[in-house]
């Protein structure tokens, strides 16, 4: 689902008459990230890994300062190479990062699937179709489960208050 949303967003943004660079971190994680490391960028939904929020932000700032980043979509992660650890991203490293990427309009030249054309969203369902969907037994089962869960959540605080009241009365009797 997340990748579908990203693809739709990429499709729409790449067709706008704007000069932009789309940056998709492979996975944002600030926990367990130790020290500086070089970053890797690729295209085509192929990277797996993590990147810190600070590193993703630094890449966005670097993209804003470089015309060679315009019109490109990239995925970003921390490099897993042994010689990349302990090295911070320099201006030259950011230049290499962006120069190796293909323009979105030239994706097909490097073996990547071009982004599909953007299509408008479907119209909202009619009242008749809405009733048909709500009458589906699967939808009704989900609605019943959600209703029961909400009722249980509402009853839980009441039961806890009653239990606390009983405990207070028992303590009061014991102290008398």
C-alpha cells in the first residue's frame, strides 16, 4: 500500500512542470544509528536499509543546492560497505550521489520502467453502491467487531472505577 501511494505521488509530481527531486528514504530510523557513514542512492524501488532523519534532511538540502538533482527520483540508504563507515558525506560525495542517477524522463534508457501517466481518481461511489458495499457480510462483520471493541473500551474504565471504589471501601473498613 505504501509503495502504491509513493508511486502515485511520484507519477503526479514527475509530470508537473516543476523542477523537483523526489527523495525516498529506504527506512527512517534514528535508533541504533552510530556515527557518520556514506549514503547510497538508487532508482527503481530496489534499496533496502535505513537512514537517519538528519541524513535524509541533509540529502534534501544538498539536492536543493544542486541543479544536477533536478528531475530525478531516488531512494536513499546508509551504505553497508566496510570502507563507508566513519566517513561523513562531503560535497563531492553528494555530487557523485546525484550525478549517477538518471532523469525521470530518461528512466527507460537505463532499464527502469517509466512512471505511468497520472490518471484522475475515480468518482465517489453513488448512494446505491455505498448501500451495496455496506450490505456485504464481510463489511458487516468488521463493523460488528469494531462496535464490540469500542464498547469494551468504554466499559473498561467503568469497571476499573468500580473496582477502585470497592478497594477504597474495604480499606476504610479495615482502618475503622
